[in-house]
């Protein structure tokens, strides 16, 4: 099978490469990336250097040229932007639709816009973190009413964003008054704090004694639910894991069994199929102050924990190919029984040769 990975240099790209490493004799990997100096480029069989995606016309032209040369059987996203591009691409060029396991681009835009995600969840009666869309100060009174209702602390985040960038907390009215002028020309989301407040207070007290050189708010109760929706609406096994995050990156994963959470993910998948989605679905959740599990984010792709899930007992790639590309008989490493273990991620070294980087920069293509 010929697999094309977009943004192969991303964390998701690394996870997909790690997940299929033991099956590379059955999978020819074509990487696409906009930066030459990235070690994931040189783990592929062939890699193409393209312009950045925001250069829309040139990127689409480059992408079509790559598809014409390589004729991949399956194309996967490495970032949110890739997932949106691919959904729109298959709508614009339906002759390539079978290569892209995706649904409507409108649905991707709902997933990537955190306020639209909230509205979607409310429409389908799905537990979602209470959220308020703040727009240029025009709705300041409504914002203050929302904050009185849910109480401090609250989370502020961009309407569209990733990897926890631009996400921070405010804890009182003074913080609010300092923050608002900085967002005078921005659209942001205020969202209820998920997790037990005592954990937040404990960490705040720790910081009041002095700020460490390296620090981050502990994020140990984040739950990730992963499933795949077939084109006919069948929903694959729902896999749930508790993930420890450090500065927005998963470093510790452990599978859990929780019918409440599994049912929430399943209902999310059903709702997304109703509005036109199939393919990968990732649901991020945390418990609120009262212990009720709530969603705070959806993702239409594999994630930074894809490799960890395969090591435990859920092989997303094998399951995806079973559903969308069964003719290639790619082995599925999923296990029926729960594997009793924990996955830790640690840094590794990877040597990139100057000649390989120079070849990719000069020729815009590198061959293994």
C-alpha cells in the first residue's frame, strides 16, 4: 500500500510512523512537509518539500503534482489544517475521494472551531464544557454574567488553535480586567475550568512561593477517546485512555475502562455521522468540578497518542485500513484483551545528514 502523510514532520506524523514501523514491508511511505530540517522527513521512503499551506494556490498545485506522480492509496493528515484541506480537496476533486478517509469539510470546521464545537454538542445534548464566545468587547455584560454563573477559575483559549498554544487561566476580576484589553481585536473563548478546583489552588499556592525556571500546570486527568466511523455509519471500538500532558504534549498514556466516558464518545460519533462525518474521531474530555465528564475538544485525525494506543491494545491505523482499505490486508495489531501496562514517552536522538537536508532543499524531493 502507498501511504501519503501530510505534515510528516509533526508530532502526529511521528506517531503514525511509529505505529506502522513493524509493517513497513507492506507500506510505502510518501511524506509531505514544508520544512527540510526535520528528522521525520528521512524516515519516509520518499519525501516532498512543499510551500506552506497558507500559500493556498501553490500548495494545491504542488499537492496535485505529487498525487499524479505517486498515486497513493491512502492519505492521512498530520495537523488540523491538513484535515480541513483534505476534506475540501476531496469535495473539489471527487476522483481522489477514495484515497481520503474523511467526511464533509463543514464538519471539520465545526471540530476545529471550539465555539462551534460547543454549539454542536449542545444541539445534540452532549456533555461539553460550558463556553462563552467573547467578541471585541461588544458582549462584556453577558461575559460577566457567564463568569458569575460558572465561577473562577476559567480558561481562555483561541477560537481556533492547537497544542495548548494561547491557552491560559484567569482566577479573579483583576485578572479579567488585565486580560480583556489584550484581546480587544480578537475573538476568544471563555470556558469553564475542568478538573477539581483544589488541584488548581494547590498549584497556585506553589507558584506564590516563587516561579520555577521550568513549570507548567499539571494536566494529569485528561481523557482521550478515539474511534473510527465507517462510511455506512458503523462505529468501531471506542478506546479510552488517561493521558498526562506536559506543555501540551502527551508523555504518559494508560487505557481505562469507563462506560460513562465510552458512551459519551459513542454518542459524539453518532452525532457527527448524522451531520456528515466519517473517518477518524478523537474526543478530549475532563471531569468538571463535580466529577461529571465533559468534552472540551474534538479532533478529526490521529493524535500525539496514536502510537501509545497501539502499544497498549488499540491499533488505529490497522482499524482504519480494515474499514477503508481492506484489500491491502494490512495487519491490525489491536488486541481483544486489555494489556496491563503504561506507556511513557521519552526523547530520542535522530541524526540528519547534511547531504540529505541539502538534497531535499535543492530538489524538493528526497529518496531513501
